[in-house]
C-alpha cells in the first residue's frame, strides 16, 4: 500500500515538474533554452537507461529468468530487485526534474543569479547519491556500482561480467556522458548563465567533446584486449577491432570544426560517412552473429527470407521467434543512428540529437534481453549443476535439442 502511494506521488510530481519545464521553455529566450540543454539534457538518457534496466529486471523476475547467474557470486549480493531499482531511479529523477523546473522558472522571471545555483546543486546531489558511503539509499549497491565504474575506467585487471555489461551500456551512453563532461566544464570554468563565454574551452570545437565520446569505446577496447591476453580467445581481438572503428567517426567529425565548409564537403565528409558506415555495419554484424548468436550472415540455410538467407536460431528460445526478427530489423535501423551519437558536429540539432540518443538507449535496453539469454544458455552448458537458468519453452515450442531451426 505504501509502495503504491509512493508511485502515485512520484508520478504526480514528475508530471507537474515536466509541465512546468515545458511551459517555461516555451516562454524563455534562446540563450536560456541553450543553457537548459547544456545542463539538463545529458541526464535524460542516463535516467532513462536506469528506468529501462528496472524494466529488464522486472521481466526477468516475473518470468523466472535467473539473470543474476551471469554475475559472480560476490557481485550477486549487490544486485537490486526491480522495485528497488525503480525507487533509486525515482529519487534521481526527482532531483533532476525538480531542479529543471525551478531553473526554468527562474529563467522566465529573469532571475539569473538564482537560476545559476541549481545546475551545480543538482550535479552535486546526484554525485552524492552515487558516491557518498553513507547508510542510505542502498549504500552497498551504490558502492558496488562506483567500484565497478572505477574498474571499467581502469581496465587493467581481470574483468568480471558486471564490468563487461556496464562498459557495453556506457558505449550507448557515450553522447550523454560527453554532454555531462561539457556541462561540468561550463560549471567549473565560467559564469554558469553565459553559454558562449567559455566556447573555446567547453564549446563544440573543444577537444574535450571528442575525448569524452571516445572514452567508453577506449575502455571497452582495453577490456577486450585484456581478455584476449588472459584467455587467448581471438574473438576478443576482433571485438576490440569493432570498438576501434568508433574512433575515426569521432575524430573525423571533430575535424569539421577545424576546416572550411568547402574542404569538409569535398574531402572530409565522404571519409566520415564511410567510417560511420563501417562502424555501424561491423557493430550490427557483431550484435547478430556474436552477441545474440543468430546465424544470419554465415547462415548455412538455403531458404530465403525477404530475398536474403533465412536466419538460423538456436534450438531453445526464451522469446517468440518473431521477436528475434523484430530485433534484427530494429537493431539495423537504430544502429544507423550512431552517426548522430558519435558526431559532435551534429550537436547543433538539439532535439534531433536527443531523440537519436534516446533511441540508442532503447536499442541497448532490448539488446540486454537476448544478450543475457545467450549468456545463461552458455552457463547451463558449462555448469549443469547450476540448474535451469532460463525457463523451459511451452510444449508447442520445444524441438529436437540438436537441431538448428530457421525462423
């Protein structure tokens, strides 16, 4: 009863703050709108990812998928139930939405001095929720997350599955993490309410933008190389190569601010487009063939599907077959959005960039379902003593264990 009341209170407050923010933004000037995007836009994809992870976990709980088995026995005790994840997401969202509503209200009233207090206060509160070792708001899990984040950022040791999963999620959050870096740069280096005053240091032409975008891919690349060295698995070397294809896209996009429009359109833009296509194509191949283990590009089937070879699925599946077809199609479309996610020179289109960033978060959300299913299937084979980690299929879906079945 108390939990239901909390949910309703959160929902009402979120709606109120959201409406205040939208109405205020429609009434304020361009400079204040730009400031709002600088300070508050980066948090929306991050908070959305947290809410969607809660939905992932809620589904696993209700269907009996033992997703926690993917994590080490040491890490499992820090995992939150879906209700606790939603509570954590609710607290962080409350801080962000309340701050944005008050900030926008001060901007409409031309109270810049009061408005300037809220962005640094908001970031300080969120950092406190994340880092302070005080006994509140799931202390042990917060400390586990902080430790895992540090391990991801210093990938020079043996990797746990939690390290890999968080690093993969961070690559989908590369754009908002870069924007957070830009927001903090503005807060630390100049007047909070003057968006153009620190343009050389924190603006679109600054080196910190491509550097921030590159970090999650660099971390994941180092993880792959370390695992390759430890295990001798050459697949990890090719996985590292996949992450390395993100760097030309980021670097070439940053070149746009250093050359004339004529040079960009005649020489650099075609190279940038080729690099973006390579990154998206390689990443899409890896999602299908390696992360989800769907035989499509290397399918031995002679049957056709939409003019292409018919994808081959494993014999045991957690989801309806058409769900995998949907994933393959939607993943291709959403992968193409990486051009926006990795390209600083497109950040002027604020609303469009935000939409594409949220689409990438959604792509990662649905990627997690099958990625965890594949990992659990592997564990069931390598550790039969662990028992059934993924629920059995309904009788009408059960087929011969040794058969590979086309969709």
